[in-house]
C-alpha cells in the first residue's frame, strides 16, 4: 500500500524519531547555502549531523540524491561523505534559461570615478528584467530596484574603463549538480540486494526511450548509426539509452550545444508523462556526434506544475533565483503564484530521479520537502513517501499538491489503496 507521511518540524529532530534502516532511498533538494533573500534556512548547506541521521535511517545500499548549488556543491558532497556515504557520481541538470548576475567591471570603474557613460545605442530586445534571458553581449545593470535590465549600449568614459570593457564578475548559470551517494553495502551487491532490496539503480525503468523497429544501422547520412550496430546497440535502440549523469531541459540553447540536434531536426515526444527527445534516435545519430536525444529531457517547473491543486490558495509574491551563480541574495524573477516556494523542482524530474534509485514499492524520504515535488513524483511512480518541512506554509502547499496528485490517481484507479498521515514530532 502506497503511504504518504508529512512531518512539520526541523528535519534533525524528526529524523531522530525514525527507526534505523527505514527507507529505500533519499531524494531531496536541500538548502544551497547561498543566503538567498536573507532566508535563515539558506545560510548554510545541511550539517554533517543531519546527513548522519539520513545515513542511519537509510537501508544499506540505499541511494541518496541531493541537489546543490554550483558554488557550494563541494561543501554538500564533503559533508555527505563525512557522514559515511560513498560518493558514487554527480548528475548535472543542464538548462538554458539561466540569468548571469554579473557586475560590469568597466561600468564599475566609471561609476567609482564619478563619470557618466554616453549611451550609444539601445538593444531592440529591451524589456522588463523579469523577462530577460541570459547570454546577450551588451551592458546589464544589476542595481537593486531598477525596473529594467539595462540593455542600453554605453561607451566607457575613462581610459581605465576602456581597458576593462567586456569584463564581468560571473558566468551564466546553466546547470544544477545532484550528488549521487550510496550507503555502503553489507557484503556483495547480490547479498545486499537480496536482503535489503537496495544497492542498484533501476536502469531499464530509467532508460531514455528509443524507437522500436528501427534497424540499428540506419543513418540519415547513409552510414552506420549509433556505434557498430551490434547487439548492445540494437537493445539500446529498441529499449532506450542507458541513463546518463546528464539531464537537460530541452531548450533551444541547450539543444544548440548538440550538433545533430537542432530546432528543425529534432522533436520532443511524450510517453507515460515524460518527455524525450527522439527524432535523433530514430535517425540513428552516431555516438561520435552530439545528440540531446541520448539524455533524459525535463524542463524547469511550469506554472501549472507548481500550482496544480492550489486553486483555493491566495496568490503571493514569489522570488526565484538561479542556483549557484552570482551574489545569490537577489531574486532573478518576481511573480505571483499560489506556490510561493522559491526553488520548486519539476515533478517530471523528481519522478525520474526517485524511479532511478528506488526499488518497486519502495519508500522515499525527503528531509527538505519544500513544496512537495518529490512527493508528487513518488505518487506518480507508485512509491511511498515521507517528507519533512519546517515551514508550515510550505508544508500546506506540499500537502495540497500531493493530495491533488493522489486524487488524480484515484480517478484513474478507483480501487487504489493509499494512506495519508500528517504528523508533528
């Protein structure tokens, strides 16, 4: 029976109430330690003590997946390792919508000298800052409270500023890392799997879907597609590609990084609620080339995904940011949503991740639940879920989002058994 347990409180206190070896996997999006908007909960990455408790309640061989910011990934991984986990890998979630919080060095020099810069042009793309996407090669103001991102083209006013024209202080954020860790096995992999049901990753359930019935040697260029067209490649073509440590958002900017995948030559196809880039696979793109179709596709959380099930909740101001780059204290976008959590992960992504590391009918723990995307993913994938959240407002959002997902599943299968418990330590 699929169960959902939500706890209100500090995760360290709540974790101490759980029995040893209680959970099959831990999939979580913890604080990144960027002091976002002065939020106390984001002052630091989780302590070693918290990860020690996670280690204790996880079954031997169980996997931990923990998101992090690029600037603080090293601290997150080290603390997880110090708690006793083995670092197995890192998954990169790559996206094209990041906005660089970069300080223009040339403009800073002119400002310090008290010199005004002459406006020599204005980009036709000038629009409100909340609508600006990164990567353009003209001046941008980062002054707090300015209504527009400055797309004015200005000329240096001093000789020193001329020397530093084109210099900034940050690069564009384009990925979020996910630490992949595992609690050490007891005995061999076979021993551990047979006793605890944990230790491996569900490769077949997480494959990037191929196209059945397409010969392995088919190639749009007339040559051999994939690698050599051997048995392994035929299986991959029929059953899907081996899950990789790279996930992308399907944006034009990311697809442009893969030579054989472009706006005109690839498309996205929906299957069982997930999106996959498939045309490149269908035409047998060689492994020697680049193809986004080789990797799982998941865009950032949509407004619909964030707010599904929250119709009766009031709209609130939302401040969201790109993880890991720049000052980290100012929001990238401001909008109004029922779900006002600043770092909502897409449900499709969380469903994919819990499926990758959780055995059938397994129990997933998220000690930093936020607005409940991991829980939604577990409902969709058929796993039991336990979430911990210290903010009552976020917990109420998570409860409603998860319950709404359960209701949709009950409508699909009226005889489905499930349990729901809302608890406090």
